[in-house]
C-alpha cells in the first residue's frame, strides 16, 4: 500500500509590485511638495506661542515692511482692496481670508486692511503668525 505524500507548498508573496507602487507614491509626494512655494513677497511674520498651522488659502493679503499691500501676489492700493476681496469671494458667510503682515509693518496699515476686509463682507479672517 502506497500512501500519497503531502506536498508542502511554501507560499511566498511577491511584493515587487507593492514596492514599485510605494516608490512611485513617495516620488510623487516628494516632487509635488517642492512645487508648492510661498509667494516672493518678503515678510517676517511675528511669533506667537499659541499659533496653529492651517492649510494655505488662495485668499491671502500680505503687508510688507514698507506698508505695501499685496493681494494674490499683486500690489494693490488700499482703496481698491475692498472691491478686489469682494470679487474673490464665493460665499460671503463662509469664505476665509488670511492677513500676513510683516512684524515691522505699521499697525495702522494692518487696521486699515482689516477694515477693508470687513467692509467687503468677510466675517472670517485671521492674522497669521509663526510659532516660536
């Protein structure tokens, strides 16, 4: 009487395809993270111990050290800021505007920008700082 021997198949998982996919994802995220750049307007943000990180928005107003106001990387006159912000808004009640002012800029300019933003109908705005 002959008994049939059991075959012990060793199952091996081929992970070459998985390694390829992980490598491509890593490469994709490395390349796209380098393509996201800050605007070329030189400002030094004030520091804050309670600052929170938030995703960068399109609607950002910059105030340079000299008091120049920039909206969407274009230098604007303070009088025109209200109409430009109104034109950029999609939903007055839920849109959000960030204000990035240089720490050496004049506070009067910052207050004027905040006034123009509020007159444009923006209820949600913040002044951006850096964490120490």
